[in-house]
C-alpha cells in the first residue's frame, strides 16, 4: 500500500490534507461529560429526571439514590468504549462524594453475559446504551439517555 493510498481518506478534492478540527476533538471530549454531568446534577438536585413528572404529592424532595447504568456488548467499538469511559470519568470526578455515600452508583454491564439477564430485562437494554434510574420511595424512574450518541 502506498503512502498516497493510505492517506486518501485525509485529503479533499484538491489533494491537500484536511486536518481534524480542534473544535471537533474538543466536542468529542466535552459533550458526553457535560451531558451526563448535567443530567446527574438535575436528578440529585430535583429528585428525578426532568422528563419524568411526579407520580404523586409524596414524590417531592431528593431521590433516595441514583443509578447510572451503562450497557455494552461483549465486543465494544471505539465509540462505545469512549462513551463508557466519559460517563465513568464524569461520575467519578464530579460526584465522588455521592459515590462514596452510596447515593449514586455507576455500573457497566455486558448485555450478552447471561448472568446479567435480569438487569438487562429491567432496563430494556439490548446493546450499548446509557440509563439513569432515580429511585424514590422504592420506585424506579428509569430514563434512557440517547443524547450521548449525538455528535
């Protein structure tokens, strides 16, 4: 394979090299961290995700606990590994006190491992996906976070 063939994907119509934008690189790092951080902060601050309306007058106040669950397949692509790493980093960096107290948990679960069948069914996960479960008075309020995949 010649050098010209190897670099073909990095060139525009005129044959000049097209560098990756620094902004694009930064967005790939910042977007998932900011998104997960904002969602977890909203859940901890207000007791449930903003998309879930209160089910009764007894549901006001903070959540009892929040579960951040990342599901993946056994063989993970770069994007899926990156999403998991970004989510883990955000939770551990910005919510260390909540993790230590048990008010917040983070789990990474292989959907293809049969020992995880019960939790996979509970969340309705079948491939790489991120869920946030706000538990209030023993009731699960599970929300799937799909924005993590937008670029």
